[in-house]
């Protein structure tokens, strides 16, 4: 495997910007494979746009999304398309979704959307469906089958219980560690749809699933969890190359379960701590994940970010773009059969935040 530097920076007219953010699309060349099938797409997630009142929104969350869009617009060659991974809004309000969409509208290229719980639990996805995107769907691109799931559903008895108001329901789901929340699930209706959708493809077709919550069980008290994850995994099992890319956890995670590769994406808003920091309860952070540095509070964008994804011969390489930190790439390694961040396997090479000074 050789590294091939291709494409480079768009002229921004600002040398400073170029120095601060040299965006290059680094392609991994695979001998003997069909390079015409290789492509990249961009991924932005968890913006959490939050209204204060009227036209006032939380500046920090706005700036995270604005920065990701600006940086993504500098990518050259252009990614084939973009995904937004959910939690565009903080409390599901029309004003928040509209403001988030307005920022996203300056992103150059086709954008598709995954719904998050912060977008859903105020009006149960009504505005999202009317204005932004279906809640679940699939599409095909250059021989890869992509599936978007709504993985943040929960029991009807919880969703439809007598809440004082829809906002009370939203607030119950919006808090990270609220004991009155409810575990996420994909649900039987969508599982039946997924089974039918995948039946059209043979086992050699690469499949990529986009979800908001992890389609694996990592830490239930914070809902880093999907209750029926194993049922989705069972449907993906026959496919030799399958990948699940999820948001929601606001941190780098990766895993391999059988043939299924898992990648988490970064938030543009804020980082969550790793569950293991809450040592009172056992967590199942995938053992192969090398955690990120602890966020440096002196840098408001540290431990936030966005990413672009290389699809090479149906396998994914996740390029994390991390403002105020070193970018990272987690790529599937055919030799070990799992995704790896080779540079960061060696803990002594990780960068403590103090290196900023
Ligand atoms: Fe989020
Ligand atoms: Fe979320």
C-alpha cells in the first residue's frame, strides 16, 4: 500500500488560511483494484444549533458548523457528496432546523441527512420529513449501496405517554444521562424494510449504513446504545464489506464485529467525554478504539471536527479533520482485518494539549 498525494488546496486568497488548514485529499492506492470505483464523501454531524431567543443562537455551536462547512468547501478534488449525521438542532425547533439548514446551504455539493434524537423528539420528525429528508431511505453510488436509518426511535409507550408538552419529551431525551430517557432502537417496521432493501443485493456489494446512534451497545446510561443493534448486525452479516458510520457520541470510536466495520464521527458542537471516565458503571468502549486526547478547554473547537471518507474497493478510511489538534485517519487494514489508526496505536506519540503552548 502506498500513499499518494493528490489534489491540493483551493486558492482562498488568504495565505494565512492556507497555512492554518492545508486540506489535501490523500488517496490510498490499492494495487490491482479498480480505481474508478474509488471515491470520497464528506461527513458533518452533531451541530446542535440552539436558539436563545428570536434570531439569537448560541454562537459557539453556530461557529462549529460554519467552520466545518467552510473547510469542507476547500476540499479538492470535490467529494462526490456530503452526509449530515444528525442533531442539526438542539431542541428540535423549526427555528433551529431552519438556521442550521441556512448554514448548511453554503456547502457546495449534494447533501443527504440522517436524523438525530435532538431533531426528532419535539414533533416526532414531522418538520424534518416535510422540509429536510425522509427518516430512512437508501441510495446507490458507484457500486456501493448506502442505507440511512432512523436509529433513535424508542418504545411507543415512552414516546406517546402523557407528557405535559412535546418539549418535556424533547428535554427528557436531550439530556445525556437522564434516567427518564429511553433506549434507542431501529424498530420492527424499519428492520422489515431493511431486510427487503438489502435482499436486492448480492454478498459482494459493499454496504454502508448511516445511523445516528451506534448500531452496537457501548454505554446504556448515556444512550451510546441501540437496543436492537444485533438485529441490524444480523442483516449486514452476509455482506463481505459492510460499514456502519454513526454520530451521536461526539468522539472517535471504531470497531470491527465480524464483517462489519464501525466508525463514529465527530461533532461540530462539543465533545462528550469517554464513558470510561464515568467509572462507576462498566462501559463497552470497543477495545480497538484509541481514544482522543482530552479536550483542551482553552480552545473552543478542540475535540470537535468533521471528516471525509475514502471509499476504496468498498472499504472505508475515515479522515478526521480536527481543528486545534492533529488530524487523524482510521483506515481498514486488510492485514489485520480491522480498522486501525496506526499513528495513534503508540500512546507515547499522542499529543498532550500542552503542546499548543
Ligand atoms: Fe449529538
Ligand atoms: Fe444524538
